[in-house]
């Protein structure tokens, strides 16, 4: 990875051995000396005034985190979709944590945010290939006393079929569950009442991974399917009594109940739905 950091208004380029995105970002966090931290992925680009707007918002409101909306674009910069957020101020560690874990007016990305460096003092990205942003942000928002959200869509996420998140199923994707487990342990002694949303995050990802696995050409499918189903059942029991009030949409609620009853029936219905869309 070629890592670019801004230190005291100077660009510092670090050429380091490729250790993955988490390793590169952690290296940047280790050497950064500025008061605020931001991330941009190599495939993407930002509006020329993104950091100006985020910095203005975070300093004007004396916040710990500022976040903006984003756009998805093709490689030739054609806008595919917009994801604006609403203007909002969130106060307190609990509320900031709650809103992040429940996906209220936020995203799992770290690239559309600006962080006050002091809240990241003991926070680093986990050594995983998937869901590293989820674990990082879950910990950062637990340290956040005040968050400001602006509606402007300033980050441009370029759709790349070869990017990590668009790859077919592989064992590396179990990292998503590892990140979820790390967040669960982190909140267990802080705000344990919020952990049902962490469990929900893992349950929703398991059903997506199951579908990817069935569609894949991967060997040992039976072993991995059993592993996913067993993990789903174990987690489902943890929030079954509170499932209806934990899930935001009726559609997701039904999908989770169906997967619990019959993963393969769930898969067949999802495949049928996709066929109708086409």
C-alpha cells in the first residue's frame, strides 16, 4: 500500500509492504499529528470541499465526529445513486453508540467521516479483510460525546466489481462475524443493552453469506453451510424474545424468521425474487 498522510500541512507518502487496508490505516493513525483524522480509499474520490465542510461542521459545533452523505459512481464518474443524510446533532456516548449500531442516519463507512484524533487514541482497525469499518466505528462512537451530520453528499464511492466487498464467497468473509464478535465483547461491559443490534448485524450478514455460499463454486460447501446455520441458531436465540422490537422493518423480521425455519427455503425465495427483478 502507498499511504498518504497529512502531517502539519505537509503530505507524507509512506511506501509500506502490503498488509491490507487495516494495516495501512493503522500506520497512518500511528504517525498522524493533526487534530483531525479522515480516510479515503484508493478507488474512490471526494468533492474538493468535503473536508472543508466537515471541518467547519466539527469545529463550529465542537463535535468529535462529523459525517456527510455519499454517492455511488461508475469509473467514468457517472453518478448511479445518492445517499444523503439529514442534518442532525447527536449528544452523549450512549446516543452516539445507539444511533450507529441501529444505523440511524449514518453509514458503516469511515471514509465519509472526520474524527477528532483524541477519541481514537486507543482505537485501531482490526486485522480482518471485511467489516473493519464496522468494528472501528462502533468503538469510535462509544468515545464520541457529540456528533454532527451534514446532508451534503461529498464522498464518491466508485463501484468496482473487483473490489474486496464485491468478491464471491470465500472463507475470508467469515471476518464479518469476527468483527461482530469483537464489537459484542467491546460493548458487553459498556452498553450491553445495545448488543442486540450487534447480534442483528451478524444475523443479517449470515443470511447474505449463506446465499453467496450456495451460489459459489467453493468446495466444502456442506461444512461452511453447517457452520453458518449453527452460528445463526446460536445468535438468534440471544435476541429471539426482542426480535420484533430490534428489527426496523417487517421485511427483515420475516426474512430472519424464515431463515431460522429453513435456510434453503429462504435461499429459493431470494433467488426467485431476484429473477423477477431481472
